[in-house]
């Protein structure tokens, strides 16, 4: 079966999460991803553990769970780009590549002859995606960027956490992930543009920009009202009831999105009269009277177990769900049916390893899982031989001069 991006080659100079998340998405869609790593050390996240992948004897390898999460469908090539010889290899690889993606500090690659203007002169067909903390211009452009900083500075932390509590970051590096997704979208748009013009271009994506854009209605809340939306923990700033409620044995999410659903919720709670109460008839009324309504609902939900309420609410067509831990997530029949846990063989493990599957479901060009997350330099020899045409002697000389690492 054909792959959506099967004729596309990506030279991936990124590391950690935003860039690797982007290139893993492209790799799942069929693009060939050549992951350029530092000889010896490799991607920083390889050692961001524990936990680490276990070998056949149950011992820790050098591959962390963090690294494994964002690096399948790639071929690792270890090249020292600080050297002239290493830079020459990158330029040779670019001749037959379509995309270069990097997340160095702004201006960091210019000293190696690998900045956008330098690449454009020699390889005008290249789509060049630069990921940074704050973008390629502006007063903070030269500052290093991290997910935590982006969550804080772009407003995500101010919206996260319980009312009256300190601001809190999201439990996963969401700014990195959203930036990686936006980078992939920009790359696909640039590929379409090149299809008609033959020209590459630069894509400039920043963690702060992507985080702010993802705040959508909360950012617009401020722009419209001049006020910051209140921090409400698991509640919603402009919809009620839309939050978690305690039950007899845990918690349940109730997500009422319109007045009809609210009426059905009241009936399911055996409190049909609430939907006719003038304080709660419309969502606007419920938002204004949140402090009255929420304790009333809580008093009802605490009388039954989570499982019992889910059965009742689903029968009544009220949006609801449990608050799952990861063990419960992967045990869900729905998650299993959607193929969200996959297995791949790995050269360091004595058995197939579990990985999170792709959420993309394409009818004619489905995603594929062809290569497990590679060891550092695992494909150096193969790529330099097949794509650049170096001889075994030339590759051996590069190894002796510490320009490359090849397994």
C-alpha cells in the first residue's frame, strides 16, 4: 500500500521533543527521516531516565522511555557538524533531501554554514524548518527556549491549576508537542507550495507562539473582555457544568455543552426541576450561578459510584467519562480498537517493545511502523554509502578522524 509521504526525505537536525515529535509524525506518514546526531552522545533525551529500555537480560540500555516516545521510523546518522568534513556531508545529503528541520538557538547553525540563507543559496529546493523558543526575530529571539518557559510566558500556566492556587504547568511538555504539530502542518503546506513553484522556503515556528495560539478561547476571553479568565482547576471558564465531580468511589467528568444536555443531566440525576430553574435555564445563567449549581450536582454525584453514574449518564446521552490512570487507558477496549498501542522489534531488547501508536487514520495511505527508534549512528554507514556514494575506505577514514560514528 502506498504511503502519503513516501517520496519525501527529511534531514532532521533536531533533538529533545518538538522537532523529533514533528519528524516522527512525518515518518509515520512514509517520509524517510535521517536523524543527524552527535557522535557518542546522540540526542539529549537518550539519557533522560529512568525508565530505560531493558535488554534481553533485564538490564538498562542507553535508550530512555522519553527517547523511545518520539523517534520511531527514523535512521540515525552520527555526524560531527562542527567539523568542515561533517558540514560537507550534510550538504551532500541535502542534495537529495526535501526538508531540513532544526531546533538550534537562533543563529546557532550559521557558524557551521547551515543557516537558512546559506542553505538556500546552495539548495534552493530545501524546505527549512527552524523551531525555537521565541522565533527568529523579536527581542527574545536569541534566548534559549524550553517547554516550561513557554508554558509560563505564553499564559498556559496562568490558566492551569485550582482556583486560588499557584499557576501550574501541564503534566506533559505540551508546548513542545503543539509546536511539533504546527511544524508538521507548515512543512506540508510548504511542500504543496513547492509542488507548483519548485521553490523551498523557511518555516519559523516558536514555542511561545504555538502555546499562545493554542489557548484559543482563553486568549480571546482576554482580548474581548480585557480580563483574564479565572483559573478554575478542572472547571471551565465559560461552560457550566463542565468539570470533574466526586463520586462515591472516585471522580467523573461531566461535560455538558448545551442546554438540552443540561436538561438530560438533571433528569439523570433525578432532579428534573433544576432545568426549569431560572438560575440555570441557559448556560449564561449557569455560569453566573456556578457557585450554587456545582455543589447541588456534587451532592447528587457522591451518592453513587463512578461506574454506576457512567452507565446512567450514557443511557441518558449525557457526555461523561472516568478519570483514568495510564494503566486504565491502555486497558480500554476503545484504545485497543484504535491501535493506540503498538509493538516493534528493537535491536537492544530481547522482545518486542510497546510504543504509543499514531492518532492519524488515513483510508488510502495509512501510517506504517517500519523502523523502531534507532541506536545512535545505527544507519550511518548505510546512508553514507547509498545516498552519498562513499566507499567503505572513505567511511572508515571518517570514523578514524572522529567525524562520524557508525555501528
